[in-house]
């Protein structure tokens, strides 16, 4: 469920993905977010840059620490709980 959440709310400007010696190298582009807000920050997940499902999962997990908290709050909200755990 978390990886689906990440794929639909993906915000990274990824330009290139390389795998060398079992290490995935992620190259990101320029971030010009000064005049962008909300939905403008969401990017289409770059499926064309990954070679297999393992690389896709790795890229979706890349830099996703804060998304764990946001997803947890979203789930509590959707289940009728309160936000701000």
C-alpha cells in the first residue's frame, strides 16, 4: 500500500537511474519549486527509467521518510480517526 501511495504522489525530479555492483544510483534534476504549490509538485513516476520491479520499489522508497508520517495520518483520517497522532 505504501509503494502505491508513493507512486501516485511521487515528487522527485529523477533524470537517470543506474545500477552498478548491486547499488542503485539515482540522479535528480533541478528543483525549481519557488512558484509551485500542491498538486504542481507531483510528478509522474518515471517507469521508463527503471529496468525491473526491484528498481521500482527502491526508487519509490528513496527519500520517503516524511511520507510514512503523512500516509499514517491519511489512513487514520480515512478510517475515521483523528489527525495528529
